[in-house]
């Protein structure tokens, strides 16, 4: 392999491979997060989550296309960056492709969402703190709120 081909290959891996991996683990600028104006009382009501309509196919498609993914991509699940249970919306700005398997898969984020919701409803943290911590870096929030509690 010539030096030029080797350099091209390295550049291609960095440019194409790293962002795709990063997008699968943590949301990027493609998903800034979007929240509704609900209160802590509203998100803690027993019927809050059931009152929210499902995500529409166009919202899912738009969110996936921002990451170069297709609707039939089974390696990811479309997830809310700020979960509905914490006042997140179905806006494509709040949806991202999360790995269906792996160390930081949807199961771990679901654990964090449940823990933050419990903490908001028990008034251990505010809704705003919960939203911002999951929006900023959900893996760090998981380590702080879930892993540290176990």
C-alpha cells in the first residue's frame, strides 16, 4: 500500500468512522434536545406518559436521516434525548439513534430515565437539573445517579 493510499484510508476512517460511532453512543449537535413546558407536578402525575401521543414516522425518519441512518436500521433504536417522562418532546431535535446493543445501549439509558424521574418526583432534584444532566452527557449522568447508587 502506498503512503498516499494509507493516508487516504486513515482520513476516511477518522472522518467517516468516528462520528458514526460517537453518534451511536452520545447525541451530537444533530440532537440538541427539546422539552415542553411541563411542570414537575405534571410529569409526576400517574397518567402523564400515557397522555402523550406516539412518535410519528416522519419525526423518526428525520431524526435518523440527520445521522445518515435509515428507518430499517436495526442496529439502533430511536430514543428521546430528554425522555418524555422528564418533559421531552417528539421533536426531531430530541430524537437520536441509540445503539440497540453494547455497553451504553438503550437499557442503560432507560435505567437512568427511571432513576431521574423517581428523583424528580421525590423532590431529590429539580426537573431542570434532570433534563440538563441527561441532555449534556447521559453516560456521565448514568454514572453519577445510577451507578453510584448501586
